[in-house]
C-alpha cells in the first residue's frame, strides 16, 4: 500500500529532460527553471493532500539549497533545517541532503549531518538520470528517511519536542 501511494505521488511530479548541471551554464538555467516548476508542483500536490512537509529555496545560481522540513509525530511538529549543494556532476550524481542538527544522532547519517541514501535512493536515482530532479530527491530521499528515522529517534529519546525541552 505504501509503495502504491509512493508511486502515485512520484507519478504526479514532472520528469525532467535537460541533462545539465552548473558547469553547463546555459543548459543549467533551462534545467533549473524546470526544477523549480517540478518542486512547485510537488509542494502544491502535497498541500492539496494535506501533506505539506518542507520549504526550499536556493541561492541565485541554484547551486546551494536550504530550507526547513518537518515531521508530525503524536500531534507534535518536529522541525529541522536542511541544506544541500548541487554536485558539479549533477544530475548524474544526486545531491546529499544534510540535516545538521541531527548530526551524530543516528547511524544512517554521515559527518556533517548528511543523510544516508546509498542503499535505497541512489540506485533509483542512477536509473532515472536525467528524469529525476530535486522534487524526486525530496519525495523519495528525504521524506522516507524522515518517516523512518524521526520516530525512532523520538522513541529512543535522542530528540525531544521543543516544547517538552522548555518545560
């Protein structure tokens, strides 16, 4: 059932065609425009499904991305900063998303708070170059990672809701 829901969500994210990264400046600008359109569509679809869970923005060149993501657990909202750079070999290489405040709190993370996407997401990305973009990274990378890791970290007491910490 979850797999079917994931397929439906992904099928509603526009696929990309331009195979270019930042070094190919003119083509990168074309791709970047489509990346934004894809992200906007994904966020709109999420809002319509009452599943709004992140905000992203980038620098002017579209090479550095940052924002917030959140996860609702037991009716409490856990919010985290996120960041990533577009690799020079993008889109062949997927970006590595970092959640800095969770650095060192789970084994499924690398130094600097970069989340581990090697086993499940990276092979999927590789099979879908250049069609996958940043919206796919969020939907198939960060989203599932949060859904697995955040409840586990809460249950283990590794992270606590900010309101509980202030009491």
